[in-house]
C-alpha cells in the first residue's frame, strides 16, 4: 500500500475538482420532488471514477411501511441512486456511505446575500442551499474514493457502495426504501455535516399539522367572530408549556451537554386569505422532538393528548376542538454506543490524519442512521464537513473541512478493509 502522504497529496491536488462537483450539486435545486437533476449529477461523477450506477425505485406504497414517514408527494418516477464498486472476489467486509440529496426550501430569497442555488465562494467557504446539509458530504467521499481508485484500488478488499437518497429532510422514506430493497452493509457511514466530529445519537421526531376552525366573517364583526387565527395563537402559546415540561428531566446519557434536546418547533402557520375577513381555518405545522425511550405510538398519544388538554382551557377551542394529523416524520430516537468499533475506527482515522481526537455526541434532531440501527441492527455513524446556518439563510460549508474529511476517510477505509470480515 502507498503511504498516506501520497493519498493526501492527491486529495489536495484534486480538491478543486471536488469543489466544482459540489457547486454542480448546489446548482441543482433538489427540494422535495425535484431531486432528479442532482441525483444525475452525482451518478455521472461517481461513474467517472469506476462506480457502477443503479437507480433504486421508490415503491409507491412505501408510506404503508410501519417505519415510514407520511409521504409528501407521489413516488411515481422517483428514486435513490446507488453507486457501487464492481464486486471484488475474496469476501471481506462491506461498507455503505449514505447521504441525502434533498434539501430544505431556501425561505425568503431577499434575505440571502446571493441566490441560494447559485453557489458562491467567499473566504474559504461555499455558500448555497444544501451545500452544507449535505451535498458537501458527497464531495468529501468522492475526493477520498477517487484517490483510492487512482493510487490503490486493491485497498477496498470487499463491497463498497454510496447511496444518495431522497426525503431525508421530511420522512426518511428514501433510505427506508433502499434498506427494504436490500441495500445494506456491515456498517454505514452517513456523510452528514458534523464539524468533523462523530454524531452517534438523535431524538425522536414527529411532524404534525394542527387544524383549527373558526367562523368566517367581515372585519367589522371581528370582535364577535370566532377567528381561527386567534384560536391558533392560543394553541401555539400552550405548546410552549408542553415543550418546557418534556425538557424538565432529560436523563438520556446520549444528550449530555444538549441544553434542550426536545424542541417543539412551530415551522408554519397558514390562515386566512383577506385582511378584512375573519379567517375560518388556521393550520399550524409542528415538529415535535421526544425522548428515545418513547415509541412512536407513545409520542403520538402524548402530543395528541396535550393538544386536547389545551383545548379544554379555552371556550373557543372547546367549541371547535383542534384536529391533529401527522404529515411527515415518524422517526424513532436512536443511539450508537460511542465505544462501538465503528465509532472508534473513524475517530482513530481522524486522529491519525489531523492529530486531534474528534468528539462523539448526540443532537436534538434525527438522521437516517435510525433505520440502520433500529430496524436492521447495522451500526451507523455520521461524519462530515463543517457547515454553518443549515436550514437557515446563507447556509455555507468550509471547503477545507471537505479536504480534511477526505483524508480521514482514506485512513478509515484502509483500516476497515484490513480488519477481519464480519
């Protein structure tokens, strides 16, 4: 095997190509339902370094799976992309890289310093929606794998594949569908933005809509009308206490240091269609974080009961009880032991590359690692570049962290495939 310095030199030399790949990915708006263009950019780039490309179709009924989220759109014609190295004889371990191609909407375009789908480099950072979360992870993996393919392809003494999935940001159904189709391995590294640390745990997450009804009318009767918007604001105020209560006693060791892991976020509020009319309906979009120890059923019951209790405190809500309905994530919490061999192997590779031990931590959010750990008993850890303002305005990723992460991945892969078959 060639010395790691040779891989490092090639990674440095090819860094600009990785950054251009990332720019191409960012230019391809891959919000939900528009993932095709970015997936094809990725497929072309990995095919060019010797990977075989397979498009894994989304089953139309994946939403019926007990582990699925509530579908956002039809799955007709939609798919994940699997890039796989040609099979190597001799057995050995298998590894899967996982990443999501979908991105969240950019929000108010007037607040961005540059258009969100036109990547801009500034002071060593690349700005653009999805650049950090998480298209930079694909560039990092490509940078490591092209170096191995050019310098020492025999290093990969087993199966290796990279999976790019849809709907990680709202259901997780892309990864779940691939798993059900048999796209699994002995271990999984998810290329999420982790500041080159190791994300090992996430909370449970549910999405709900709360529909509040009132009576429509003219504004001159507003003081005597049942405004759905006013009632919705009462619900929102009450949900703040629900959030406070669930965070009173956080006894989960996976979230030591996380000040409030179980956030209840009001993400959307829609009501009315005219300023001089009293709105008859209001819809609140809620993201509810809950403890790992809870089942999905317990979390649903807890939230639904909490909204029902809120309704009992208000005459307007008693007259027209809010309706709660799930509309996205139905994600269980998850955790991988920080001392698991997969975690320590990636940590050791990072230490060898950069002289610093990365942290292993939990976060008050979720990733697709939950499926591998909870449904398929496959160890999974997240490791990826340094990103700022993900899901926010002017999302950006540090370009050097892509290069540094690639150097870690080369060392990790060398050790992983040199180890015993599982």
